[in-house]
C-alpha cells in the first residue's frame, strides 16, 4: 500500500502517517478480535422541492395531499411534481383521506439494532383513500396475525404540539372498524 495519494496533490493536502507494526510480532497468547459492534450514523440535508414542500407543510397540519397525473389521472403520494409514468408536471393537488387500506404487509420477527418496535410488528403498504399508490406504514393496535389484505385503517398521529414537517407525524395505522375492501377492488395496487 502506498503512503501517497493516488494522484498528485499540492503539498499539505494529503498526509497519512506510516503505520508502525513493530509491536505486532511481540503479542502472544491474545485472542484475535472476531466481531466488533460500533454505532454508525448518517446525517444529511434534504431539499424537498416545491411539490414535496407543499406535502410536508400539509402533513404538519394533519392533512395528506397528493398530485394527479394529467394523462393517467392517477394520484401520487408523496407528490414529486412530475408523473413517474408520463413525465408530465403534476400541477393538480388532491386532498386525500386520513384512512387507507392494507394492500400488502409483512410481519417482522427480527429485531434490528436500535429498532424501537416490539417484536413482532407489522409493516404494510397502505393505499391512502383517494391515492393510486400505496405508502409504507406501521400497523398497530391489532395482533400481527389478524392483519390481512383489504383491512381498513385509520392514521394515528402524534400530539398536536409534536407536529412537524415530517412523515413521522403519522405514528402508525390502526383498524378503523370499517368492512374490508374486496380483493377484486385492490388487484391493481398489489
């Protein structure tokens, strides 16, 4: 391994000290490290653009909005400002409901490090009323084995004083007591 950068850089921009390995040979009767766990964190800035900014401002007001494709008439959430199908600008904003329907789900039985969810839990694709594309969400207030395709849900939100411009304003989704949506009505959303 070279001690210099792979390209020629001006003096002072790259420096890497030589590694002293002279003590390694003198270490005996020490078990080598097999596994190390270390925390990792990504911090990033996100610039949402006009369509997503309007979406995030609406969600801060406990509203869900999407945008309609002028060609296909499909409503997308969260809106991107352009139709993923036609490539046309999606200028018509559509007020959506706060309820939805399970179109796919997974019962999670593995604990992920740092996960605050009690195992098992349900992650689902939820078709928000008035939209044509499902979004991900947690399903709670129901036993995981009772979650099923077509189950009607209501969004459960954080307290008003906790509202921000974040999708995390929706804590989870829970059964709303309405009858299931027939499978035949959901075939295009799976």
